[in-house]
C-alpha cells in the first residue's frame, strides 16, 4: 500500500461568495487552513468508524493524509490527491489593494494561475475529450511518447493537452500528408497521434503563435492583437520570448474578471477597441518551458517518429 511517486492530482474546492468570509488576508488563510483540517479529520473519522456499505471505499485511503496551510494531500488507492480551497473573495481583496507589496503581487498571480487559469484549462480540455472520444487516449499516448524521449520534465503536461486539443478542433494549414485530411478531426487514436506529431514538428514556432480556442472565445480582433503582440515579443530576428508560444482563452491579463458566459475581447466600437489594445495576451503554460533547444529536439524527434509510422502504415508493417 501507499502512494505512488509523481505529481499529485489537483482537486479544487470552490466556495461561493459570502459576507461571512474574513476581511483580512491572514484571517482568510487561517479559515482556508481550518477547512482543510476539518476535511482531514472527517476522513480520519470515517476510516475509524467505517461501515459495511462503504468499507471498500474507505480502505482505499491507504496513504498518508497531510495538511499544510495551503493544501491537503490525501493518498487514495495508490494515487496522491492534493486538495486546495478557492475563495474568490481572496482574489478581490488582493486586486483592491492600493499599494500592493511584491509578495501580494506574486500571491495574486499564483492564485490566478492556480485557481482561475487552472480551472479554465481543465474545462477546455474536458470539453474536447467529451466531444471527441479518442482525444483522451491520444493525450495519454502523446504524454507517453514525450516521457519515452526523456522530455516529460521539460515539456509541460498542459502544453501537450493543448496541442492535442488543437488538432481536434482546428484544421491544419500546413498538412501535406496523404494519410491525414486537413479539414477533419481524427477519428482514431492512430490518426490523432500522427496529427500530434505532425503539428509538433511542422508548426513554425519561431514565427507563428499557436492559438488553441475550441469554443471560439477569442474573437478575430483578439487574434490580430495576439499576432501583433507576438511579433513585438519575438523581435525582428524572431529569437526572443517563449520558445513554444501557445495561447488559449485563459491567457488573458484580465482573466480573473471573466465569467463562463463571457466572450473576451469582443470589440463592439472604437472605444472598446482602444481599451483592449492596452491589454495583453501572453502564454502562461509555456512561459518558461520548454526551452528552445528542447523544443528543437522534440520537433526533430516528432518528425522521425512521424516518418517512421507513416512508412509502416503505407507498407502494411505492424
């Protein structure tokens, strides 16, 4: 028994807004920690008391239960789950600070990435996997391929998920393959994996951003804005900025103010357009990793794998 080594699975508990929330950051942190402690105590109590109907489920808690001020780690059936508490009131308090310290700015950015962008990314990927049954298998296969080439610690898992989402929801403009139609989403795991390899090695990462927008939340105006900001970051020699420039609807500087039903970036008049030009679209998942040398290596490996697999398919080799 115990917990397997590896990154824990994140579980986010979101509470609705209420006037009962504390009005200071320290008290807010203490309240969140108290909730995690109460949850851990509840799990321990269930394990001790137990009941016949839930005996199998309770036996699944075979790992340690550790509480920290920021999260709760729980071992269940050989996997580690990390439970975090999201309170939107905390973000509003940080946003309304008149003279925020560097620590407050860093905390706000961390909370936005963890709670807001993280949940939006999950919703985006879940919607793709729901629409296309083979997408989840392609994602796992792509992650296994990356790990087999010793790149799993260098290419973010979220970036792989976004690449797979791209091939299922938007047609490729540089697809010269005789096996893969450019205007159709893959219908099998094999076709999806081949398209993943094709996108990874054929996309011009130095000169073009990769925009992943399965639900059309990014308007045409914003796409132009993303391109212009990408050109400014890359510079005239196309050597600056993140190596893998991937943009999704969560990579917006005002993302914490968005709602599920709001489509960001719609410019209804010139006043709105002039306001939007001051806002920024920038990668968050791939802001730091992968590095250029890693991306170049991954693209070369993808081309070799793609050529080998397509030749095997054409020759009927299993």
